[in-house]
C-alpha cells in the first residue's frame, strides 16, 4: 500500500457511465456496462479474464477508439470531463511489446516525438526529453540507436516517450509481460518513480498481480460479461476468498494461489536424442556469435529449459538445436534413434524430415499458420510427410488441446491462448521426438499457463524431449529436467 | 540479428553535415544534365567529377564496389546490349556470326554504360551520407512537405528493415512446419508465394501496431513543432554550387566536343 498522496494539479480524473465499445465487424461488445470513477492521482490495477475488455478500456482512455467506422460506442467515457479523443496528450499509453512501439532511430528523437506532436516549443521539448529520460533512469546519449536497447530499456524508453507529453493519466497495457525478471523490476520501479514525481493517475493492466499489488492503491476487476466484478483496496479485493477464487478462475495470477497443474514434475530422462559439443550458435551467417562452446544433451522424456536475460541468445541456441539455424562452429549431432533414415546433422534435414523429428513452436504463433482453418492446420504436417492425414490422430490431438469446437475456425481469429494451443497442436500432429518452444508463456494468463504445463508434462511422460526458451521460473520448476543458463555469450548447464 | 539491414552505415563527415535538401538539389541538377543528352562526353565528365569527389564519402573504392556491384554489372550489361543492338555506323570493329560491333554502336554502348553509372552515383552519395531522420526534418521544414506524409514515410522506412528480419523468421517458421525451400520448382514457387503472403499479413499487423503507438503519442494533430532545426550553412551553398558546376561543365564539354545530342531534338 502506498500512502495517500495529494493529487497533483496535473493529474487526470476518469469517469465511465454505462460505457461500452464494440469493434466494427464484431458481434459482441469488447467492453460493456462499465460504471467507474477514478480520482485524480489514483493508482489502479485493472484485472479481468482474457477478453474482459481491459485493453479496450485502456485504448478508450487513450483516445484511440474514436470514429464511427472503427466501432460502436455506448454510454460515456470521460477524461477530466471531456472525451479522451478531444484531450490529446492528457493520457499516455505504453503497450506490451517493446519491439513494435519504437518509432524513430535515436533515443532523444524518440522521446521528443510526442512533444513535437503536441506542438511544444523547441527549447521546452529538450528539457522534457532530459527530464523524462532521468525519470525512467535511462542514462544514454541522445543519439544512442534505439535498436541497441534491451527489452527492459525499450519499455522504459516507451515510458519516457509518453512522459514527454506530461500526461495526467498513465496507461500501461501489460508493460512487463515480455520482459525477463530484471526487466520487470526495472520498468515497475521506473513507473513508481515517475508517479511519485508527477502525481499522475495510473491505470495498469497485468496478469501477474504480484508485480503491481504493492504499488497500486486500488484494484478493479472487470467482469467478462460486462461491468465490474470487484473494486477496492488491493488488500480487500485480493484478500477476499470469494474474489480470489473468481480471479483465479478468470486466469488472473493471484498471489499465493498458483494455478492448478496436473501430473507430477517429470523426473530424469532416457536416451540421448541430440548432442551438442563445443557448439557455437549465431543468428546470421556473418553476424556475431550469440553463444559459444555449448556442450549439452537433449534426452528423451526430459525437459531442457534455456534461460537468461533478454537478448542473451537463448532463441538462437534453441533454433539451432531445432535444426533451423546452421551451427557457426562445433558439432550438433542427432542420435541414430532420432535421425532414423536421415543424416545426423539436423540442419541438413529436409522440411518433411524435420517435422517428424523436431517440432519448433515460435514465439508468435501466427508466423506458423499456413491454412484457412484449424482442421487443415492440424492435417497439414502429416500430409507433408505421408501424403495423407489420419483423421483419428488429428482428432485426438484436437481433443487433447481442446480445439475440437474450433476445427472450422480461421486460425487468425482465435484468442491468444487458443492460438498458442493450436501452434503446439500442429507440431504434435507429426509426432516429433523433440519439441522446441520459444517463450511459450509470454503474456499468457494463468489458465493457459496451467494448461500448457499440464500438456508438456504429459508429453515428457510419453518420452518427448521438451526444449523451452523461457524466463519463467515457475515454468522451469514445473517441468523439471535440465536448465541451460545463457549470459554473456556463454552457456552454463545445470543438470537434474 | 540486426533489425537494420536498410539503415545505412553512414560515412563521409563533411557531406553528413550538409543539409539533405542541398544534396538533393545537386543530385537533381546533375541528373537533369545527364538526361538532356545521350552522349559519352557529358557522361564521362560527370562520372569523372563523381569519382574525384569520392574521398568525401570516406569509404574505400573496394568498400564502395562491394556495396554497388549490382549497379556495375547492370551498367556493363546495358553497355553491351546497346553496343550489340544500336545502329551500326562507322567502321566495323568485330564481326563474328550474329555479333556485329561497329565504332558507332560501341560508342553508344559506352555512353549508355557511363550514363547509367553517372546517374546512379548521386543517389549512392545521398544514401551513404544522409540520416533518414535528417532527411525527413529537411523535407518537412525546408520543402514544407506535409509532416504526416514525411513522418509516415520515415516510420515505414524503419519497418522495411524489420521486414527483412521478419522474412527470415517466416522462412524458419515455415521450414519448421514442413514447407522449406526444397522440392520441385513448382513447390518452391508455391512456397515463395505463401511466404510472401505471410509477410504481407505480418507487415500489415506490424504497421497497424506502430500506427497505434504513434497515435497514442499525439501523432496526427494539425500543428506540430520540430525538436531539431533543419538549417542551411555555407557548406550547403558549396554542395549546391558543386552540383551546378558539374552539370554545367558536362554540358559545355559535350557541346564543345560536338557530341551533344539533345534528346528532344
């Protein structure tokens, strides 16, 4: 709990009266029946199940939902008593993905951009830029390239970029979901520092309650059916057993209430499927090496978690193990058991050979969707391999990943959790011995998380080797097995 | 992986300080002079001047050749093709089967090859010595192009670099799904089309997200200030002047040499 603070004169207040928004082309309202008052200077954590409309509320407050062709509005949503779209610069929004928010090439210009858009006089822009960078603790030259920042630094830059507008309302949409644990704290602490100085009102959306519970003074839970499920001080809302249970049911990470996962933590592994010796991995042919001199074995029926800070080369290592990137140096060898009729070098396998042996699930499920329906996605791999797909087997997989009711749906229209399940299912369809997953728990709510862990445990039990890139300590603990810590270009293996 | 395949490594300190508008002016004047006449003298003079200015780029000849070799190949092909097909005037130089080269056709070929190179180099000078952000500032502040258009183009330029990265990622992701770049020509072509479509989908999503981020920072209003001032200095007078001198020199030399061949006459 934070001490009650006198609201600064610049802080914005919010009121919603029966507010709702339906995106054009959708039948259901994304948010509805919302009645809410936020005092100036309040710090609010906004919770709710996936699809409860949390992001829609933030976008509404940021003034990004406006014109008639974008959708239909009912009721009223007001910022300081006026429509958010008419209050340009009063609300500053930071989005989830650090990669997709950077507009310009240099740090100073990036921060100046918003102030320029609000027609702030030039001398004042640079004062604001320096203050904003100070506030978020980014001690970098103004001409530092924005591409050379870590994930946490990029999010702090995004925060500084909206601070340059001197907003009265700070809106954060899962700002730490894609960050490593250090990055999470980095960003959270920067936000607290900023609020302490500016006294701005805060609304933050986040699945992981523990990160924000101590720094907000109000928690509001949206009901997926519309309206508000719970509203009050963090202790009151999160301490009430009924609310806690309902939150957990809605997929919110409630502190002290880990999601229920099926099956035991998998034990030691079986035979070696893939072995790396003195392996150096690199993303591109000529670019720098990401991790050098790796030595490890991927074993049947065992998890291997690759962990380390953002940008340490975890994904590069995993994609190389997955036979997708050419090793820069050293040896990566498939055992005869895994290789079968193919050669021992996974990078040289043809696509159809690869999918029968190693399945790689990318961080963005959409990168791997190839057909217009879920059913066809599942049949695609088997058809590539054998010409036909056994409907019984694809049916089983659909059943197991709860996709049966979606077989006719277009993959791009699925929810985040469903997309993740489908991307795993498509890989399982060709029954690979090794499954590689890149950040499978990024931005997932607790329900999807538990589902995924349960499924992976079953797969490991069945003898599949599961290699995951992750910074999720709970996930690593839940899967057991070996852990590869990657940092500073080197890897350190901790075996079970 | 670098997200900056298309963000050039900038070189050439002096030209880097010049305003992009003056560099554009010089390039346009030289281009107009080259386009006005198809003859080898004006092209050779321009190319000679450009090569003489090379030290300003602060890049070695080898380094430059590595970056622009496709242009060199194109110029050579253009020259060869013209020499082969142009009107056969003057004495015969080579006559083997269908290959007939005469003095006239070879001169035309050389003119086309030199001209191609001479036309391309000003663009290379600008690309190597101009920061895209400075260019956007100059276009909006000095040439008063609409800021929405200029900044939109600047942001999309950055996205183009990211698309190269996305293309590679999509290739890997599809290989992992069982469609790689193997199989028959038909299969490969289909794969390429599929991957291109995937890239378009990703590009649209990416652009939409970036547009949201820009809008959330107040982009799109009527008036706007500029954090950086785009200024003209004595250097810019020099850059524009050199452009004019090269254009005038090339034209004069061609007229004096009697090779001037105005395209509209």
